[in-house]
């Protein structure tokens, strides 16, 4: 232990990062920028090659930063775990999706842990960062590492520390891996202390908790909190639609209360790999304890209705202009799952487009950050279909029967878009400022 503690104290520890995606790469570069040598491992040869050529595929990580680390020999990526024998601290940042029945898919964590077990040596510390249900570190990762015969808390150290990164920093301007507080819980107290000491090199605030399960549940509380509050505001949006009340104005008014209120906003659905996924990890695990997480299920149900409501509003808007959704041409603006990012995984645009296609509409899209987008291959739309991406021109806007804003990227000129669109459906209130000048604008949640 003192060997690892010394390396942490004198900043000579070598950092390994397994899974160089939206979470792993910013973490690797964050430690690289403060002077550590990084060994990255990812199964994608394309990603490994790109990084070793000094180029980044994550918008929040500038290529110049990767290039500098590669050129100064402080970062090298591999597909082979064997190189991780040199690492003192290894972060696991692999995906935790769910399967078709919304059960947790821990195969990536299992595979990464089994591969680490092959190279595990005394004095190494493993920190799991992937979001997962309480118990994963001790019930899934630890048994695989223990097969080496090494003893946790003595020979090697194991902790869970959730990642709180917000790609694109949409709701967290100014926060990154270096200034967002970390929570950490180790399998033993020594594990917690060592992991916290190491994380404190990156970020000044590290909060110790008594077990990995507390740290795992902490992350799920954070994301469930968002999911439930978004669902609340989405439900009130459905109500205000019936009542003819502008929900956006209601939220602006409520926001003036300086305490006891935090604004959440409605939209065409929740997307990405956190809010629509993580709460299910908790509800799945809860069933093992004969417990049903009603809030989580209810929030998922309400949020899951929003793409259907969105399509209904588009159909009503077309109807008012004497058109039917069948054969209408809908131009979707924004398919990323949130503003100013390129990540379109689990995007609400997916279900909205599937429902539009199923109803007989023709759909094209434009997204400044997403070059290609496919939907289908499921019960909603059997065939997988690539949606045609078209340039954002006045002619293309005018040619669409309805232009539908699904993601509110900040680089688009919405007033110009409104001028050229026959019907502009706005699910994000980006036209709230000027919509009174344009009778062709229909806003979600507003009369
Ligand atoms: N993206 C976010 O905003 C965010 C925020 C907080 C937490 N998380 C959590 O962090 C974890 C990672 O998410 P992400 O968005 O970075 O995923 P990602 O898909 O962007 O990156 C994961 C990487 O892991 C690699 N990989 C898969 N299996 C591997 C294996 N066995 N060995 C080595 N590499 C492997 C993939 O090739 C990929 O590059 C998930 O649990 C996610 O829920 C994500």
C-alpha cells in the first residue's frame, strides 16, 4: 500500500483508462494535463489509431490537447490490456446500456474486469466509473479480480467513483472533470482513502462515502432526480396544453423564487445514455429486494409519452393548414440527444421520426453536429432506415410542410428559420422570444 500511496503523493503514478469514450477520454486527458502519464485501452482500433495520431473524436476534448500528450509521450492508447501492467491506477469507463427488456447489460463491465484480472498485480488500484446499480463493484467486479488470489485492501485496491461529466456542458457551464466534486466509496477504508487521495490530484473536492454501494446509488439518485423532475414538468406540459396555458412562461415565473424551486424544462422526450437508462438500473435491482420503484417507472412512462405527444402536435399543426401527416414532408432540426453535442444515441428524435414515418410522412433532417442518423430496426419500424440529411437553406426550409425543432442547437438562427418555414414546430421554446411575430410557429406546451 505504501508503495502506491507514495506514487500518489509524489505524482508518479501511471494512470490507465479502460474505455476511451465520452467519459474515459476527458478523464485521461484531464490527468494528462496535470502531468500524469496515461495508458488508454479501448477495443475500438479506430479510436486507438485516431488518438495515437493526436486527434480527438469527443467534441469537449480538443485534438490539440491529445496531440500534445501524444507528442510528449504522456499518452498512448492500445487495444491490448497487457500494457496496463504498467498502470498504478486503472479507471473503468465502459458502457452500461440495457437490453431490449430494459434489464442492465453488465457484459462490458464483466469483460473489462476479466481482462484486468489477467494483468492485475500487487499495488494496483481499480476505480469503476461506469454508472451502474448498487452492488456492482462488490458483486460483479470484485469476484473477478479476487480470482487472481490477490487480496482486496491489501494487495490491490478497488473503489467506485461515479462520473458526473455533462457533455457539451449544457446544464453545467464551466464545469469539467477538474472542478466537479467527486464522490468515492472503496471496498475497504484503505481503498476509499487511496482512491480519494488520487482523485484529489484532479479535483479539489472529494467526498468519501462508506461503501461502493453508496457511491453507486448516489449517481443513480442524481439521475433519477433529473428524470422525475423532467417528468413532472412534462406532465404539466400535457395539462397546460389542454388548459391553454404557456408552460414556459409558468417556469420563468416560478424561477423567480430564490429558494425551494429548481427549473426543469419540457421537451419531445428524454435521450442519451443516462436519464432514460440509469433509473432502470435501480428499478431492476430493486426487484431483487421485492421493491417497486414507483416514481422511476412513472417518470419513465410520462417521459416516454412525449415523442407521441410531439407527433400529435405536429399532426394538429398540419391539420390546421389543411394538410395530413400522411405524405407531408417534415424537416427535423436537431437529432442529437441534447443541445450542442454530437451524440445521437437514444435521442428522442429517433422515436419522433419513427412515428412520423409510420404515419406516412417523408422525413429529412439537419443537425450541425450529426452527419448521419438512422432509425428503425424495432417494433415501431421494422426496417432500419437512414434519414436523408439536407443542407439548411431557405429553399429547403420552404419546401418542407413542417420544420420541427427537436434539439435546440445554439448555432442555428431560429428567427431566420421561422421566416422561411411554412410551419415551424418548436419543442424547445427557442422561438419564445419572437414567436408573437410569426403565426406559423407552434410551440410545445404553449397555446
Ligand atoms: N456520456 C455521459 O454523459 C456519461 C456521464 C456520466 C456517466 N456515464 C457513464 O459512463 C460509462 C461510459 O459512458 P460513455 O458515454 O463514455 O460511453 P462510450 O460508448 O462513449 O465509451 C465507452 C468506450 O468503451 C469502449 N469499450 C467497450 N467495451 C470495452 C472493453 N471491454 N474494454 C475496453 N474498452 C471497451 C468502447 O469502444 C467505447 O469507446 C457508462 O456507464 C455511462 O452510463 C456517461
